[in-house]
C-alpha cells in the first residue's frame, strides 16, 4: 500500500475533477475511476493533470477491487440517486475493504444531515442510507460536511435576486448559513485523503452568513443597494414543498425544484448548521468568503 495513492470515483465530474487536481498538486498519485465509454477528451484532461486512468464498470466488484488495490484511501465524488449513492457506492466500498484499503471518503459534501430525521430531504436521505452500510464496514470512513456550495449562489439557488436587488429568505433573516466553494472543498478533501488520522466527521465552511449579511456583501460587491425579500415562513415553505412534490414528483430527477426547496428549508431553519468547524485542521487552505466569491464572479 502506498500512503500517497488515492483512488477517486467520480473524477470526471465537476467536484471530482477538482479533487483529483488538488490531490495531484499535493504530490499524491491518483487513480481516476472512469466508466467505459467516457469521452476521450475527458480522459485526456485527467491524464494531462497527471492522473492514472482506470476504465471500470462501476457495478463490477472485481474491476473496482483491482483498481483500488494498493490505495491508502478511496474518495467518492459520485452523484446520482439511490442506484449511485447507495448501490454503486456500496459496491465501491466492498471492493475497497476487500483489497485492504484502510480509508473511505463518501460522496456527502453537504449540510450536516445527522442533525435531523429522515424524510426531510430526499437526496440527503440517500446518503444517510449509505451511512448505515458504511458504518458497518471494516474500513475507516470520513464524511466531509461543507454546507452549500457557494457556486449555487450564482446558479440554481435563488437567494440573490440580482435583477430585483434583493436577497430572498424564508423565516429568519438573521439565521446564519454555511457556504464553501467547490475549490476549497476539493482542497480540504485532498488534504483529508492524505491524512491517515481523520475523524469520522469533518465540518468546514468558507463563510457563514445570514441573508441580511449577504445583502450587505452583494451590495458592496456590486455597488448597488440590496434589500431583503421575505418569501414566507418555514411552515409555508414546507407546505409548498409538499404541494410541488405531489404535483410534479420528478422522483427520477437529481435536482427537481422541490429538492432545492428542501435544502433551503434545512439551511434556513438552522438545525443543520455546521459546528464546530474543522477549518484549521489544514492551515495551508485559504478560505474563500462569499464576498470574495461574488467579486470574482461579478459579470460572468
């Protein structure tokens, strides 16, 4: 076994590719698990970074075991529904411990879903289901919680209403939330993958701020006055989620509208707040604030 050989599942994805790059920048050897039929330009991009490509059938325990042999840690950045998060990750987990890989980092990268019961967030329930298998396996797991990706603020999470010059919120405008950029999450994950003594859970946040503080930040970045827009109470949001899910179930979609609303409800209610933070575990990481992220992405 090599202490610096890390296997990455999901390396062709957005976060997985960043984790692969961050590992290689830190001197690790990386084996990227790549599905058969993956586009050649995607494979070449990983090869140019310095990764070793292992074409596999993610449903084949024997192929995964062969690809994982000798690694010190398997990092999963797989994305999907039950067939991926629970079933495929279980095959990967079984393959890893059968060939003696001592550590496993699952594809969680989320708010702290251990703090609320099942049924409140479909995608996080799948991760919780996988944890029941992960915690029974003879391997050392480490989950990384990072809140929400900061990139969502300029994408599918409708909190900053740029045209209206408002920041939307539900419930309490002073409830602080956790945001971390994908690059910072990837850098931290790389450090954790190379660290043989990680605990079961690590909690990070590049920034923690409320809707009220976010309005100030985006106002400073844009030079415009941003106000607040209260969409309603958390109870109202819960009712909207139920209606939306009944009207348009979209259970086979990864991110239907009601799934995003479930995530926002969990963040605005505060129960999934990340604390204490483990940001200082790897001092070399320079955390990106929401203000700095918005400034870098202004006009893009």
